[in-house]
C-alpha cells in the first residue's frame, strides 16, 4: 500500500490559516484553505508561495466557511488550482457570501491605504479581489451531511455535523487501494458547543485511525457564567449613562447568536428597548441565510424570523456613517469580530474614546489582533493610521464562543469507538494545544502530537 502523509501548512501552533495537505499515491488533497490572521508575521504568510504549487493540488475540502478555513481559496484558484472544492451545502452558501466580501475588504483596505498613504508599499495591492473570489466559487461542489463518495483515486470523503456554524462539519477522509478502504483520517474542523441554544451538537466520532483535532480553547473553560446576564447588566448600565454598546462580531454565527439573546432580553423586558443595528453586509446576508434554513439549526422558522427582526439592517456606507452622528444610546453589531477590518473600525474610532460607551467583544481574539490588544488593556489603539485613546468600558463575552471549550472537546472525544492510533492537535495557540494534549493523555490515554508549521508526517 502506498504511504500516506499529512503536512501541516497552517493552523500549527496558531489558530489561523488552516491548511492540511494529505498525500497518497501521488494524489494531493488539501483539507481547509484558510487565511492567516493576527500577528504580522502570520499575515505575511498569506503573501508567500505555498510549499506545494496550487496546480499540483488535485482537490480541496472545507470543513466550514470561516475565513481562517476558507479565505485562501480565491488565491489558490488565482494561482493555478483547477480542482474541485468540496464542502457542505451550508458551507457553499456561506462562502458565496464570505469570499466575495473578503475580496471586497482586501480591495477597500488597499485603496484606503493608498489614499491616506499609510502603507509601506506603493501601491498597496489587495491579496485578491472580489472578482477573484466570485470566480473561485465556480469550482465549489455542495454536499449533504452523511454523504460519502470517491473524489480522487483511492480517496473517499464525507461530512459529519460539527455544530459551530451553519454547515460546519468534520471531514472524514478514507484511503485505500482498489476500493478497499483501510485508513480513516478525521479532521474535526471547529467543534461546536454541546447544548448550544441555536446550533446542533457535534456528531459522535465513531471509529477512525488518525484524528486531527482543533484546540482553540485548550486549557480553558467557558464556565457557567451567563452571557444573557452579562449582556443585560452591561446594556442597561451603559444606556443608563447615555452611552452606546458597540459589538465587534463575527458575521457568521456569532451575530445571529447575539441577536437571539437580544430578542430574548427584549421579549422579557430585561433591557431597555433601545435600537439594535446590524451593520455588516456579510452578517446581513448570513442572517437571511440563517432565517431561510431552519433545518441547519435548532430554531423554528418563526423563531429564526423573530431573531433577525430584532435588528435594523444597515446596508449602505452612508447609513453606517449616520450611526456615528446620532448620540442616542444604541447597540451596533458590526464585523469584524477581532476588529481587524470592516465597518467596525469606523465605529471604534468614534466610540472608543468616550467613557460612557462600552465595547463588547463577542469571543476569541487571536494573538496580534486589534481586539486582543484592546482586551489586554491598551491605552490607545491605532486605527487607519491614527492612535485613538481608549476610554470606553471594555469587556469580552468569551462564553459566547462557537467553539467547544476543553471539557467540550473531551466530551466529544469520548464519543469515539476506539482511540485513534495518533491524534494531531492543531488550530490553537501553543499553550492551548499543549494543555489539550496533556488532558487527552491523562484522561483518555491517547497518543498525541502537536505538529509544527510545515511538518510532514507519514501516517
């Protein structure tokens, strides 16, 4: 039997840039294809050539649509990849929203840098364009959950629900010779939370030979703190002193969960009936997808409709700017979740220097991002080339994360029928991956390895 190898091209001892190359018998399969985010050294990797030429990759599989798992696809196609991108129907639908939006943001940021001359490069260029992203979508093939088919010689794939966000899945790669599939490699993708108020539970692990598992919240617990209680107290206190609540939010999943809680708090009259604005074209499109596809989450069609109705959609840039000229208390939910780009930056520039306001982050902030720096207590923050003093109240609703915490990951691992021969721990900062590895060894007795960037391992 031909040897099978796995090479970690991203998300190795970091939480971004997920890309893992599976090679068998001269065939190359890329599992996830995400952008690096956060620290500058990581972001620069987006501009570096991949160790394998895109034209030599035969197919790609996406576990879900978040940009750190899908956002490199337009560049992969632009640089020569001509194969098929396999993903669930929900992931394909979301990528139709996220990838063109990502291209648009790259173009806009490059244009902004050129107009205000705060880039070191002349001219500043986008990583890829909106048109590049739209072109790449032509190579997507949608799958239903629990469907298993051959996609390459001696390679079969299938998808299992992972929770997390709409369409998110764990990807099973089966490898064999002449249709006798003897090796099963499971890529967890991002594992969602059990008993989430909106998303489905992660599907049981079953029997696999090799496991690649994420570790975003290794060594950490979401604990029993109620997000609703914190939101209620913060919104009431902030609006009571005449301030506004600005929420940098991930457009997919997190924005809809926030609106769900806001709907409940308003229905129960726990918070003042101040206006809520969803100011992100991508989040608006994702919310409409959420409303139309109740089979992808726990809520009924009516509940999903009511969730989306809690916020006024802000479509145009002019409407977005107008929010900053109105001094009345309000809640603004805007992307991006780590404050790395998008409309949220304009709102932060306007609101973060006023002590009456609250900046309420809604989940994990990767090392090196603007969000992480603000949460760490930065006295000022640089936005669009200007340093803005931080005076607003700052907090993070970490318990809202769409990722399972360490206990949640262990709970999922206990659903496996057998210990994998080897478990690779990726998609986590090094301390998080180490903590999860120790927990797996101690609680389950499994063999674990934390791969390094570009490490290639025969399995």
